[in-house]
C-alpha cells in the first residue's frame, strides 16, 4: 500500500478550485433531486450523496496513485472493462429496452460508465507507446481498434450515446498528441462517407430519435415527447425560473427521465436562464481547470491523461445539455455530477481523481 | 512537412523550459479549450432563445400541460305542476365531449386522436372532424359530440384517456319524463341547437335547446349556466390539485298551471284515439291539462337523435308533432249552437218558448239540410239544445242572421288566437260578410253556420275558453300555462298573473238559461248522457262535425266534440274533448269527458256515492 502514501508536497498541489466546482455541482444535484421526490421514498438525493461518498473515496485513491502507474496498468483495466461490457449481455438487467446494468446485490453497476475511464487510460497508453512513435498515421491506426471493439459492444447494449462519446474523446487525445489536423480531417470525411452504413446498423428507435431531432413534431406523443416536454420545461423557466413549487413540468412528471438524463431541464425550469448561466459557469470553471492542468503538465503522459479526463467530462456536458435543449438528437448520456446514477458519479469523480493526480505530480 | 512529422515526441515532452513560449502541445490544449468554450456559448445562446425570447410561449404550453378543464354541465330547470309535482326531471347521463384547447394542436396528431375515438365508439370520423372544425382551437368550452354514451363507451374512453387528450366522457344532466309520451306537446321536446339557432348567436354547438312547447317558450329561463373546474394533473392525467372551480347554475324552476293527475287522466282517457283534450279552470283560465294525440315519444329527443329516427317522426302521416289543441282547426259542430242560442236570446230574436217540429230534413230553396234524426217531435229551445235538434237551429239561425251569429262568435273569442304561450297557435275562422255582393250572407251559409258547420273553424283551446266564459258568466280568460318562474336565490323572475282579454255581456237570465240547457244535455235525456256522473252536476254540449270523406273507410267518421263543465253550480273545471273522425260527440267524446271528470272529482263523487 505504498502507492497510497501521500506526502505533504503532493497535498500542497491539490487543485481546490476544481474540487470546489465539483462539490457545488454535486450539491446542486442533491438539491434538485430532493425537490423532485422521485424514486423509492424520494431517496434519490440521499443515494446520490452516498454515491458521491463512494466516488470521493475513489477520487482520493486515484489521485494518490501516480497516473503513470495507472497508464502502465491501462491494458489490464481496459480488458477488465471489456469483460464488464461483455458481462452485461450475460448478467445484464434490461431497463427500458437496454441492457446496460449489472445487478450486484442492492447495487446496479453500469460498466459502460466505468469503461470510459479505462478507455482514456488505454488510449493514452497506446498513443504514448513505443509502437505509436512517431505520432502520425500509425498512431491513429493503432487507436482505432481500441475504440471500435468497445463501441460495437456498447452499441449492442444498446447505448448509442456512450459509444459515440468515445470518438470525440479519442480525437481530442490525438489532436493533443500532435497528430496533423489534415489527417484527422481526412478521417472525419471518411466517417461522414460511412454514415449511411452506420444508419443500417442503428436500431429503429435510434433512427427514430435522429428523425425526431430533425423534426420534433414527427411523433409528439412518442419519441418526440421528451424533446418537446424538455423544451417546454426549459423555456417556461424564463429568465428567473419558476421556483421549486412552480416547476410543474418536473414536479408533475411531464418530463421523462427528469432525474437522470434530463435533469438539466428540471434545473432550467426551476431556476431560469440566470440559474442555467451559474450552472454552466461551474462546469466551465471545472473544465478550464482541467485544460489548465493539461496545458501545464510537463510530460506527454500527464498532459494526455489530463486532456482525456477533461475532454471526457466536456463531451458529456456539451452533448447532454445540447440534447436537452434541443440542439442535438436525444442520446442517453448523463450530465456529469448532476444526473442521478452511481456508476456515472463514480466515473466522473475518478476522472477528477486523474486530473488531481496529474496536477499534484506536476512539479515532481 | 517531414520534419514536423518527426517532431511530435518533442512536442509532447513539454520539457522545454521557459514559461512564455508555449510548445505545440500547449497550443493545442488551449485551442481545444477554446473550441469547448465556444460550444458553451452556443448552449447559452440556445438557452437565451428558449428561456428569454420564447419563454412566454413555453410557459403557456406548460400551463396547458398541467391544467385540465372539466366542464360541469348545469341541469336544465325543472317544470312543476300546480301542486309542486315535477312534470319533467333530470338524470345524469354521459356525453362525449371534446375540449378544443386540450386536443393536440397539430392536425395530424389531432386527427389521430379523433380517429381513435371514432373507432373506439363506432362513430363516424367525419362527425368528429366537423365538430371541432367549427370551434375556436383554443376554446375551453366543451363541444358535446354525442349524448347517451353507454357505460362501456365511458369505460373505453377512461381506459384510453392518456392517448385521448381533450376527449372526455362528461356527466351531463338529461331530461327524464314520467312516461314516454307524457305531456309531449305541452312540455315540448329539447334537442341540440339547430343550424338556424346557432346562427342566432345565443347557443353553442351541441347545446340542448327547447324546441317546442314550454321548453321553447321558457328556454332562456330553463337553461342553466355551465360551471367548470380547472384541475392540475400530473403527466399520467391524475388530478393533483383543484386550481379553480365555478359552480354550475341550474336553470330556473317553472311552476305551471297543469295538474299532473288530470293530465295523466286525460291522456289515459283518450286511449289511443287521435284528437285533443283541454281542461281549464273557468275561474282564471288556468290550463289544467292539455293533451294532443297521437303524441310523439318525447324522450327520444333527449340524446343524440339520428336522422332516420327524426325523419320517421316528422314524416309520420298521423302528424304526432302537431299540437291539435291549438294548432288544428275543426268545425265546432253542434257545440256552436250555444253561441246561436246566446245570440238569439240576447238579441230577442229567439225565446225559450219557440217551438219547432224536429223532423228529418229542412228545405231552403232548392237546398235540403238534414237533421241527425227523423223523429224529434215538437221541441222548444231547451229540448232543442238538449237533443241538439238541427231543424230548430236552422230556423233560428235564419232569424238571427249570419252577421249577428258571427258577431257573437267573435265575442266568444272565435276567429282570433287565444294568446296561449305556445307557438304556432291557429286563429280559427269566423266567416266574414262577402264584400261587393248584394247579399253578404247567403242563406245557405247562415243555415250551415247555425249548426257549426260550413266555413266556421275553431281550435279545442278556443272552445275551452268559450265554454269557460259560459261557465263563469262571460269572462274570456287568456289561457294560462305558466304561473311563475323562480330562480334559486333570486326568487320569482317571471310571472303571469292571468289576463282577461274579452268579456261577453249577456243578460243574467240568458246565462242561467244556457247553463240550465247544458245541464239538460247531460242530465235530462240529452245527447251528452255519456258524460253524466251521479252526484256531480256535469253540464256540456256534444258536437259532431261533419267531415269530407277522404276515403270510403273514413266515410261518416265525423269529428266528435264534447265541451262541458262541472259542477253545474259554481263550475270549477271545463273539459273539452275532440276526437278526430271518432264518430258522434255523444257516443265517443262525452264518455271520455266523463272519465276525465271522474278522475278530477273522484273524492267528491265517492263521497256522494257513499253518504256518511
């Protein structure tokens, strides 16, 4: 357990503003969940805080380990993660048509959430590996299988959002590693060309969601219901919000998934445009700290780990809020630190742990 | 290019000292951060658009989401008889209603909802489309599409209610009658507002409106004002909280002059024959009963009546919608002889002592007028009335003259509407002198008029008013159907104190003689013996109005009249019975009058029959 020994020098470099922003977001989440009164005896807020406790321990553990050792062990985490994704097909519990959870006693774990962290570490391991040098076509080629295999597994679960998220995170890592933008642009074009093929792979409900995004009135009582109700909730919040009691869209359950993927709509209805600004500023602060850690890292592994963790959070925030406010199609991606869900909370806090780990060892 | 490609590891290294100079890796991180921040600005822009620019619209949409409007239909006012017994009542019934504001706004999804309703309840889709096409899309008022839903229909709507926004099974009070054909013409039927009534602007589509009888006359009072509730519901449509409630205001209560027992007795007494009965209080003109047969099934109209059923009633050859008591005109027949006798006695052209040999026929020039029997013997005025001797009245009529008879007929209220509060009343007809002719009153017409035939036409209601005047000594009351209209909490909002609209001035001895003669018709071997009730002095006059035979089967089937009052001294009721093509007044109409009088005076007759 020497790994866990934390010396004074490390503690001095803890990024307190980062933790403060994260703490504020978790608190906001708990308050929002408490007002929603969902779940068993309205215990969602308490469970969320409990998960925060568990996640915070994970954060401390991750932060206290040298990230370079974590990256070195990345293949093992990655394979474990793949095994978890595979296990879902055998042990998984089906919730609303998707097998994403493994139930273990009173807990249900969503392997795809935790896999994101393993994925970031694995991507960094591959990019910085001997075989990937010099950074260029070879690097890109080597990273493709590590994104393709899990993406396929996750799509089959089906969890389109998480699968799609892996790509921007990988692209950001490759950009950060110095891959020429022209090369990535070419890949992007190839991706667009392959999009019709992807359409064939998609399930009917996933296609429907994309069509609904393009035309929300396609099926107002079916797939478009979420989008319409979320827009009504957010818009009706107006400048200052309707307050807890007045937030009828959320309180009277017109908003589906209001404690998980659509929690931002609840917040927006309750606190209005001004509240949304404050919340987004919290995320911006958190992410800017992450980018600062990446920028000020002194060696490539630390920089890429920090960049990967930050982009993981940034991508989720942007896609989630974007979909809730109607800018993107509805894909199942939680809002980090806000949405109710233990696995996601754990994954987000572990990402923050990675950031702290890099920060604390920045001056070694 | 090549050099840059080999550089990346150094770019990643970041080990280059000196903070001011950023290496490529740092620049890229900063650029990525910039792109992410730009994306956040896009989010803020969209939030500004949704919450600040379009916020009001979405606030409205969220209210529309959570607030459900549930109408509470006001019960229509109740009509009571003179003793406070209801003539018509309400019972709760289910109505399919659409709330326009709660229906989906987009035509495609709205049609999907209407289509589902149509298939669930087996209704024509077009009917639902038409119903919503004519109302404001944001209207909160229910459009009542179909009445009389079965419990199964209601269950289906409730079961599918989440898929049927804006569709409700509403509880709406509906008319219920003591019997299917009870007082149909008096009460009148209610029905959904017609296109014409909708154009008047006073009604909304699907409103129940009184279409005939008292329901139409008093519609503005009988109609209540619907109330409603605004309920906050959750996404499952479960009510959470009552936001606002407006109590419905029931329609006003109407106290009529009708006596339900007498009305029912009169309907029973007609026993399927076509005709009319009017029972009137001669002391004030109150209509105690008014029957017209055949009657229509008044309860068929309360729900949504389909076109075929409606046409069946309208096209029925026996005209069940016609109120024969006020809308049909008949020759009065011998009932008119009372007018002739009154005119003659008052004018001095006739005396009770005049005698005529009542033979089989009467010749005037080349015309022959027949009597209804051959062997009447010598009769005076009293016996001529009692036995209804035509020959006597032919001669009397010629002596009195057509103009005088017409003047007395008008004085007794014939030839003009009675002014009863029912639509479509016919005025009857009293012959006018022929203008520009040397002889304005041809003798033949005068002879015909003297026995109530010819051009003369009266309604049963006119006969009742006339007979009331005979019974009360000459006062012509406007027939009164409604005493007052009361609104709960407001008291009397409309009342009818009764009105005298004519007076016939005859010498008291003339009145006395006429009443004596009418008593004789029933009780002294006259034609009205069928109306005789031991213990009760019934007075009256029979009449048999000849009709033009339309076919061989109806040949000789004359309209049978009986008009009388009781008790003979201080009369309390006037009964007029008309049976269309029923036969003679004495054989057909008088017994019906007896049954009605029997029912009215049941207690008194029983006491007289069993003294002590």
